[in-house]
């Protein structure tokens, strides 16, 4: 079936009004929940094949994350869809005003390979909850996951409602030529620009969930051992292939030496002397990506790790010191298990370093000084902030997740996902029982009288 045929069939189905029923939406969310539970083992095996993801990481960041979002939507959908009563000016009496949450229509969701299930199904949950149809484009770089997604969706939903289209970049380009009612893209800034450019042809609204270089500040008031343990976990989770992982460290010169020693200690404790043989450490998605990471190593001095085997998609947890600030290491998102360390003398220098660069998706602060924390937050811009921990800002369905500037725009998770795929229709309802006539011509003397009244 041609892409245009699938899009047209979904538009026809959406026009039938079936997707607007709250009972329909809840049932489809329940169907998706049951399908994920039923296919849990297949999902884990696919993630193992594509990324060698440890089962624990697959559970908390993929299946559990998705099921939490579904449960949250099911619990709150009735409230989200209620018409909102809006205050009406007295001059409009006896009219009343309201806002109705309306679905947008047919949605295109394009997902990346690093979290192939979470980053596809989380926006899908919101699209279903809001009453839309959707076409899903999983990443071709995670073929095992893409195959499970195709099978799961085909067994759960009719294609005129939810459909999966697999393929490479040329397939994505062809899809972007179709007229959708909304496009939701997660991926690189480079591809995000192409998506937005394509969307302008049909004036299609978009959400871009991108990435960037997320700074992690460690001040001289930080609990160094705690900071090191949580930085190592957050950076090397999924082998660093995470749009919100700490991309580089800004470390106070007072604590740099002790932090480096603590980082080395926790790398060894968490992943052992040879992470290559550790089942709790993931692999790089492709040999090409491993080779790209290897090319960054000469932009600094290796002080831990630096081992890689591109053929087997392995890259060790790596720390770099004395980094070249104008090199690709510090001008491009690393998206892998390399952590550059940059020393600063005072906190104003660290803040200036961040503000002189594009806005990041995440900012991490390790400090026990509350005024210091506040100063950093107020002086910088980022999609989200996490203090004395890493990654946790993404895992609360009551917190919106999204970027700013180069790290993207639009937010989702929880209610925000529902709102992303909803537009709010303004409705005014009046009665013919009262009609003063003041607004009608002739306007003689009415203008002066009305000004006095107002």
C-alpha cells in the first residue's frame, strides 16, 4: 500500500468520528497496555539484539516507562477531556464560554533508535488519548525493535487507525511529503531541521525533541562521592546513547582531582575491570557510530577507558581531560560513553561557558549550596534541570519534557503529551432570550454612552 493510501484511509477513519469517543480511546489504551505486557519478552530480546541493553535498563527505561504513561493517561483521561468553562465578560450576558479539547487528526510520529520503544510509544499514548489516528516510523538502525513494533501494532490496531511504516531515510523523506495534521519527531538536530523544513510546505505544526550538549556542573560544595556515582550511572546508562545524558563536566578546580578519582572508582565498581564482558553494559548501535566516537578521542587526554572494538560495537566508559574546546568533541553532541572534563575557577566562569553555547536539553548541578543552585538555574536556559542527580527529570509523568532553542521545542509526558496532540476549540454559546440592541446600527450616541459605561 502506498504511503498516501494509508494517510488517506486514516483521514477517512478520523472523519468518521469513532476516535473521539472517550470509551474508544480508553479501550485502545488498554489494548496497547495488554499488547506490551504480552510482548514484554519479545521487546527485551529485540533491545538485546539492537543495543545489547541490560534487562534492567530495558525495563525501567522502556516497558515500565511506557506502562506508567498508559496508566497515568487512563487515570486522568476523563478529567483531561472535560470542557473547560471560561469566564465571560458581563457585557456578553447571557452568553457562556468554554474550551473543548479536540483531536488534531492524523499524526506522524518519527522515533530514534536509542530508546526505540519508549520514544515511539510515549507520544503514541498521547495521540490515542487525544483521539487521533497515527502513523509510526521507527528507526531502521534498530531493526529487531522495529520488527517487534510492526508486529505488535499490526496485531493490536487496524491500519486505518494506527499503522507502522518501516524503512530508511528515503522512506522518511517520502512520508514527510504527505499532509499530516501534526508531526512529532525525536532525533538529531540535523534531521530535525529537515523535518521542520518539510513541515512548512503544508504548514504542519511540529514537536521537535532533539538533544545537544548537556552540561554537568560539579561545584566545590558538592558531595563528591555521591556526585561521581550518579554521574557515572547517568552518563553510561545505555552506553551514553541518551539525549539527556551528561555530555560534559564543568568541575571546580578545588575538587577536580578528587572527583576524577571518584569517577574512576565508580566506573570500576559499576562495570568492573573489563566492561566488555559485563552484561550490565550496553553496546553502540552500529560499528559506524563506534568509529565516530573513536575519532573524538584525540581531542583530549584519555584518563580512563578509551578502549573500543567497532566490529563488536563496544566502547568502554571513557573520561577525557585537557579537551580541545573548539573540537568536534565540544561542538557536537557526543551521544556515547565519552565524558570530557573541563576545569573552572569560579562559578561565574562555568555559567558563562554554558550561556555562550546553544541551549541544552538538560542541565545537571551537583552542589549543596542552595544559593549557588538558584544562581545557576536563574542564569542559564535549558529544557530541564536536575540537582544532585541525573536523568530523573525525565521520569515523572507530571513534569513536562522538552527542549529550548537548538535542543528542540514542544513538550510531552503525562498530560503534556495529551495536550500536544490536542487543540482547544473556543466556543461561545448565546441565547435569543435577551437582545438589548445596543450593538446594532444605527450607532448614534451609542459610542459615547458605551465609552462612559466601560
